[in-house]
């Protein structure tokens, strides 16, 4: 039992180091604050909606935090460049999924996370990177993560553009899906999920405002 506890403690410490490293990378870019947290939240929610296993949901929650950990090897002048990347810069950037997989590979508990890290920039028509996987070659967990990742990127400010509204973001995603990039069925399910979340948020805000108004003392004669 003591040996098992020691092993568990070491495992938890290793995972904590990886998560801290991943969040420190996120912290370098003022435009990506909260990205990892949102990615974990919505990836797990989408996984639950389509009935993925608990182990897949755990992998997605972890991958939401560490999927871009390989960017530790990308120079900041490339990582934070406001304009288009040169061909050489893009080649360096496109190695970050491979580097991320290597960083996390020693952790056996991350065996289901590794494919998500390596392949979250693949596209359904085979034009993604680093391996050019196509269609069903791309694991379902990866397809879930990719759609959520792109949506969150589109709906948050970047140094080179303002955030899109959810409706505009899904319009862009549908156009890219027609080009063969993303999983169309998953995109439809995710859009319903987000719309429901937005309605719930609006409903909660309306209730809060109604409660606030009821606490305001009446005035007049």
C-alpha cells in the first residue's frame, strides 16, 4: 500500500507539473486566457452528449489543458506573431503536436490523451497535420476536441482580429465543413449544445435581473 501510495503521489505530481507547464504557455498569450478551461468544459459536454465513455471524457478533460503543451518549443516571436507566419515559421509551429506528444508520452495515465495531443490539427479531408489523417482515421475524441478548439478560437479576441459572435463562428465552421475539414455530424450536435447553453445563460440572467428589480424599494406617493 505504501508503494502504491508513493507511485500515486509521483503520478499526481507529474500530472500537476504538466498542467502547470501547459497553463504557463497559455499565460504567455493575453488573448488565450481561459482557453484551456473552456476547451475542457465543452469537449466533455459534447462527449457526454454523444455518449462517449468515461475514459474518453477523462482524456478530453486532460487534453483540454495540455493539447498545446508542445508550444513550449515554439519561439515566442512565432507564437505571438500578429501577422501571417512565413513558411519556415509555419513548419516550426506545425511540430508542436509532435513535441507535445513526446512530452506527455512517459505518463502511462495519458495513453488516451496522446492521440488528441498529436492529431488535434488534422482535417477530415487529409489536409491537416502532422500526419495527414483522413476521415475515420481521426479518433472521435480528436474530432470532438478540434471542433471545440476552433469554435473557441473564433469566439475570442486575437491580436489580428476581433472575436466573432457564436452565430458567425458557426457560419465559418459550416463553410469549413463543406470544404471537408470538420465532422459535420459533430458540428451539428455541438451547435445545438452551445445554443442550449446560451439560452440557459440568458434565462439565468433574466431571473437574476427580475430578482434584482423586486428588491428595489417602490418610490412615489
